[in-house]
């Protein structure tokens, strides 16, 4: 590999290294300017030749971070990510990442710059937005979990920059990820779940869709989007099986839309008991009556959970109703996703194989089920205490 030195000024030298040819047969030249003596230039040339030879030099003008974001959106984000994930990432970029890193050249971002950014996210601070005439943007302190989400996005984007040969290495890989506290996931124990089901049984027909939606979630553990994506064709009344094939989501700029489930393992079949089948049969009768009453005005979506005219329900309609309802009947308020947590926790407490629970939940890894859903419920907690009492102090007469 050839290398040469050109004198540029009194104490300035250009290093030139040629390495390979382009598609037109023209030699590829790498250049670097240094300041110092001729001896310094010779030493730096030897280093430069080694860097080029080992692939540590990338040609082309470096992009500013804000320019790279647009490139990433066009080439990857808008094509490969789900609409909801892409929208959430764009919000994170516009709100915090671009205001801070926007004017950095991506090949100049250092690990210390990223560390300082995370420090800023932990407290009230102001970020200068040079693009907007040096206006300031105040950002509120974020939780460790949210800062970790920003880290994962930035690291993944810079990983793409390395893959696309825009930068040599990923500075985010040299930053200790922010620590996030493990969330305390709320769920109902067996006694609370019985109270919920007993109250749901008293609801009148006008609220039957809510009764069915909540009961079905308790017995299947489906995600909210999966629940709202269910169609009648997914219900096998004879064998007591529901098939999870799609998810219903909402974005403000597109409205309600359908997408594939979260992961490949999320496409699954879940067995349901006769009690739930009977409830679904009752709901089907009510559903068909509604359809007949609307006649030609009925919107044929085949979804289980629809608005009064047959159009798919907004995914948050059920969840908002649920939070309000459990407060009214005196149960601790948990979010709708807590019913998924309830389902898994109760199944595991009854010694159902964790692999079976994971398959029903659509988890690709059993460890996910262990990490998030294995908790002792209070009745088993008391039983464990009694076991030790009997062992150590003797059974009560």
C-alpha cells in the first residue's frame, strides 16, 4: 500500500494513501492533513497507512446527526419498524436527541458526549437548538427506564451508521447503559380476580362487550392490541380455541389500523374454558342483533369489539373503561395490561408449566415469563408461612 507526503505550508503536511480502485478503475485516495515537522509527518503517515489497511478510515463527508436522522428514517426506520414504534422513536428524536446532538458530526460524537447527555436527562435542564436561532428547549427529568430507552435508540442508530460505513465505531457501545429500576407490575390475586368476575356477571346487556373483553383477557392473557384485533373467524367454538393473528393499533395521523402481532411467536393459539365459550356465544347473539338493527349502515369489519355501527373500536376504549370500572367496585386500580400479568401469575401459581404459560402469552423466551410474571400470590405466601410453622413448632391441635 503506497503512502506519500505533500508539504502544504510552513508546518503543514498532507498525508496521501492509496488503497484499491473504484468501479471505474480509479485509485482510491485517502488524505489527512497534520501540523508539525517533517519527522512528525513521517510518523503519522506510517500510522495512517495502518489505519487505512485495517479499515479504520472511511471516505466521504461526515453527516451531522440531524442529517443522519433523516437518512436513517428514509433507509431504515420508516421501512423496517412498526408504525407505533417508528412514531415513538421519532418523538424521542425530535424532543431530546436532535436538540442535543443535532449539530454534532456523527464521526465526532464521543462516549463522553453521550454520558453528559444522559446526565442532563436526569434533571431539569435546557438544550440549545442552534438550528432555531439558538432558542432553548427545556427538558424535564426522565426516569431511568426512559433514559435507557433513549440509550437503546441512539446505540441502535449509531450501529447502523457503522454498518453503512458512515463511522468507524459506535461510541454508544463504550457507555455504561443507564440503570432502570425493575418496574413493580401490578396484578390481581385469586381473591381479587373472583371479585372482578362476580361484578362483571351483573352487568347488563348494554355493557356486554366490556364484560366479554375483560373476561377473555383474564383467561387468555392477550395484549390489548391483540384483543382488539380479534375477529369472529378467530374463535373456534367447537374446540375452545382462539387464534391470535393480528393487532389493532392507533396513531393520531392514521387512526385505527391493523398490524402483525408483536413478534413471530405472538402468532399463536390459546385454549379457553367452556365458561368463556358460553359467554362468547351469548355475545355473538347480541352482536348479530346489533348488526341486524343497523342494516345497511353496519360497517362489516368482523371484529369482535366494535363501535355501535360495526367499525373497529379505538384500542384505548376498553382500557379506559376498565380503569374506571375497577375503581367503582372497590378493587385496587391497575391498568388493563395488568390483566395479562394477572393471567400469567395465577397460572404459574397453580403450577402450570412455565413453558406452556410462555407459549400462551406469545413469549419467544421462557426467561421473559420468569423475569416478568413469576410472583407469589398472597394465599400461597400465607401457606408457605404455615408450612414452616407446622414444621418447626408442630401442628396445632
